[in-house]
């Protein structure tokens, strides 16, 4: 799937922005493609871990992700609940729409 990098795990929870994605294994293939197309990178721990696990930790602002491992919490999800791949993509696209704009400006 994806190659890992030297991005530290701490990037996942930096500024409390981690999202936990949980979905069918087959659906996760779609999100990996989405990550590649949008410049996301895997964290350093993503070498030789339990895959597929069915869930991912993602920081959409830092554009980093990590594969989940059963029984291990890498970062606290800001909503304290998992979302699906499709829900993540909807949320990410909303954030991207406003990226770089002043706080209360609603259009480009």
C-alpha cells in the first residue's frame, strides 16, 4: 500500500486533530488512494504493523495517518468516536474548501 516515512507518531495528535476512521477493509483501499492523491503520508510506526486492521488514525491538517493496531491507541480522536471513510472524505473536503481563509470568511 503506502510506504512509511520518518514522520513521528506525535504528528497524529498534534493540536488535537486526530480522526479515527473505521470501515470495511475493502473500503479502506479507497481511502489509501485518496491519501496518495491528496499528499498524505504514513507515520514512522507504519512499518511492519498489523495490516489490515480496519481502522486508521488520521490528522487531516498535518496530512499524516497511521494504521491501527488492535488494542493500541496511538492518539485520542477529537470526537472520541470513529467515522467511516465516506464521512472522513466529506469532512476533509469541507476543511479544504476553507483552508487558508481568515476564520470568518466563507468563500474564495
